[in-house]
C-alpha cells in the first residue's frame, strides 16, 4: 500500500460559503457524464465526497449496490453521513481517506468517482493510480474538475479579472492546480490508462437568482473562508484588496446582463480487464 503523499492545502476550506456551493451539487448537475454507465448492482467509491449530496444521489441510482464516500476532513465526513441518513439511505458508508493512499484492497469497486478533487491534491497522477488500483478489472474511473483559466463571464470586470488571477496564485501556492480540467486526459495517460473518454461540460449562471447565488457565495468566500485567510497569510492579497474583490463580485451579480460560465473537463477511464490465461 503506498504511503500518503498529500502535500497540498485545500484552498477553500469548509466555511458556510463553500458548503453553500457544495450542497447544491447533484449527480445530475455534476456527474451527468457518468450516469449512463451505472447499473443497479454497482459498488461505487466517491472520493472527496464533501457533504455527500452527489454520494447520496449515486446511492439512489444503485439500489442493489453500495456507495462508499471518503474525504480528508473528518468533520465533512460527518456531514455526509447526516445527508445519507436524512435521505434514508441504507446502502452507504463513509470514511476519512487520502486519495493518494486509499485503504481498500485492489479490485474492489465497480466505479471510482471524484468530483473537483484532482485540482486540490499534491500528486494527481498518483491519485489516479490509486483509483485505478482499487477499481475492478473492467471498472470505471470517473473524474471531473473545473478549469479556472477557462472560466468566462460578461460583462467584463477588472475586479473579476483580479479575482481569477488571485485565486490561481493562491491555489498554486497551496500545491494545487486550478486549471485541472484541461489536464485530466494527460494525467490519466501518465497514470497508465489507455481507454480514456474525455469530454467537457459547463455550469452557467445567468438568471437573476443564479447570479445572486453564485456572486454571493464568492463574495463571502473571498473575505471569510480559508481561501481568504490563505490569500492574506501568503502575501497574495491584503484585507482591503480582498474586500475590493468581494465588492466586484456583488457588483457583477447585480448586473441584469450578467452571465458566467464554468468549464469542466471530464474523463471516463476503463480499467483493463485481466487477459484470459492461455490453456
């Protein structure tokens, strides 16, 4: 079993403004590329499960199977357990885990899923190797990550330009890769996969309600989350500068012509089946 290699710091933390985003995520809006491959009997590992909303959706889609959700943060694992319990799901379990060194035997899971995880880990290729190891022969590794450098919005905003530059600097200083979406296929090839389907999809925020929600959570995150603390302590921004970025988010959110698109890279990798022995 490989030793844990986590060297990255999770940029966002688990402030309410972060969980506001994470609890909005569903299998439909965040894992649609995987859903057509699911069968009722499947055993699934959900890495970086967060508060468990996607995990719970996956469990409902495999009623004769089982879903294990894992995350590095013990307190967020408890949130995920509560989410599954509130939905009356008896085919789930949860544990604390490091994606670089999963505490599961080889060839255990039909599907290994990770949403918005590889952008935050110290060694995404090693994490993919671990996902491949614990998947059954013929099993699926499904990974989706946003790509900050490809995010776009209207109207133009120097304040949001500053936000994007700042976030990317902070994330990289923490050991992560904010433009992970475009790198997923490359990382999968380096990890040894040969059967890879690469796609992309977006979240779009354009209605007044969507703009208010998206801009509000980023305005709050910029001044009150672990990201704000790391930006300040790392010398990337002053408290006054963070307040300026936060105000720019609220100004954009109030624009009736505002539009924001988040690009995600996606990969479905099939673990090779063992060759049939010659007789």
